[in-house]
């Protein structure tokens, strides 16, 4: 195209673009495009501009597609990992060990942290769980043997008929457990069936325990109300005792008890007191390979107790809110002390006091890995600091020994769930 004609064409194109609308599009540029002589130059110019925009849009779309493709590949990899984990969970429930220093719990909380571990429950393989249920059955059989001795001394046709009925139920449960274990060993059965079977057996055990407890209550008229001990023969998340009475607001306390355990690692949680909004208001626990700890409002002090030798030991912990001063006694002798344990924080009232389990929720959220294993007796609480002489009287079973003025050890104050109970307290008899 001759130069003069090309210049005229560009000028006409500029006029077309200027006349296309009155809107201000900001800085503009003029594009010269070769078109046939008889073509509509304004339409051609518009088409040229549209092609440029289209090319830009195509490039943007291509970049977006590439980004989405990368995202999809990443998500596929995540899905594959989750699918694999789900498969492992379905094939076998795994025990989830906790870790940490300051908070005794499955998924332990560090002091002052806001991490919520409520509802963290341990999961044990089905075969191990059924084995534990078998041990529980054995403890129930032991209690029935004690009832047999009682019924021989106090012959009653009703007692004998109830004993026979309970014995037949225990035999049937043993057959179910043995059958289930054999099925697992042969590789049969699925996780869902295992769970259903375990729930059925645990429900039957709870019912059985309640019936045996009713029979045992018939014996308590022949002994003092405090001459008994609680036995927790194995780690479960359903075996515990609950104190019927709650604690008042306390600015000082002394808690004492007799313990006997050979559990390792850690004897577990002899007691826990939870209030609304704070599951660790007052807890005594020896968890994993950690030393025994006392927790007050989630603050921790490590205690010098060594009690997992299978012998009875008497332990006491005293505390005052003023400067958070505490003392620890084992077998009547002070073995440790400290301060700054939850200073100026009064123990809150209206909570739930549980023996044998650590609470992650108010009255529940138990974790089998933190359960107390052993025997417990003479759990008493005072709303003041006992003197060394008063603690020594308790540890030596003196006739001058005091009962707790807040919580006193008595059968009428304790409710038992899912576990065994021995009624003869041995420690003081051995000392005397």
C-alpha cells in the first residue's frame, strides 16, 4: 500500500475509534491494520481490538487451568493419604499415646495453655479389649466367691438362687469372650462387629456388677462403714467410683488416702475433681513415665511419691492458697514441699469428684491410659492444712486419726461404676 494511502487509512481508523462512543477509556493507542479497499474499516478495527482482548483472555484462562490442575493433583495426593489412614483405622483401632509434661491427659495440656482435650479417648485393639473384659469377669468371680462364704454363714435360699443366677451369667459371658477371641485369632470379623460385641459385653458386665453390689450391700451391716477399699484391677475407661458429695470453696485443703499398686508405667489417676469450665481443678496423677503430680487449676507440682511396689502406702498432700504453699507426706513422713502452686486461687465448688479416672469433661471423658490400677482406701479431704502429727496418726492407723471434715471415707458416700470392690481393708490390720 502506498505510504500516503496508508496514512489516510490510519487517520480514518482514528476517527472511527473516536466516534465509536463518548466514554473515556484513559490513554489510548492507534493500531494500523491492512484491510481490503472495499472493506468497512471501522468494523475491521473493532475486530482487531477484540482479537487482542481475546488473546489476553485465552492466556489468562490457560494460566488459571494450569493452577487448577496443580491444585487437583495436590488434592488427589491428600485424598490418597486420607484413604490410606482410613483403611488402617477400619482394619484396627490403635492406641493413641499422649505426651507432655504439665497436664495429665490423653493429649495433655501444658500449663496455662488453652488447648482443649475434652473427649480424647484411648482406643485399644479389639483382642486386647476382650482380654481386659476377661480379667474383669475374673474379678467378678472373686466377688462371687466372697458372697458364697457369706451365704454359708447366713444361709438364705434367695441369696443362693441369686448367686446361681449370677454365676450362670458369668459363665455365659466367659463363653462369649472366648468365642470372640477365637474369631479374632482366626482373622474373622470386622471392626464394626468388634465394637458391637464389646458394647454388649460391657453392658452385661455393668448389669452384673450392679447385681453383685446389691448382694454385697447385705453384708455391710456386719462391719464399720469405713472398713472397705476400692479395687481397680485393670485400665479401662468405664471402671471408677464417684463421690456423691461435691467440694465447697476452699482456700486450703489436705487430701489423704491409702494406695496399693504395682502398675507401670504410672499408677494412673487416684482421683480427679472437675468443675464447669475447668476439668483439672484438683487432680492427683502419675501418668506414663512422669512422677506423680498434683494439679490445681491446671497448674502442676511434681511430688516425691514412690508407691508402685505392690505395697500399701499412706500419702497426704496439703496446700494453702496463700503463696500456693504445698507439702507432701508418704507413710507419715514429709518428703517434699514447695510454693507458687496456683497461688490465691480458691478451689471452686459444685464440681464432680471421681476416684480412679481423670476427667476431660465434667464427670466423664475418661481415658483408659490414665486410669488408676490398684487399690484405694480411706480417701479423706479437709478444708485446712493438717499438722505433721495429725498426718502421722492417719499413717499409723492411730485411734486418734481424724476423718475428713469435707469428704469422709464411708460406703454411703461412694457410688461404684463398672468395677470390682473389696470390702476388707488390709493396711491398718497389717500395721496393728
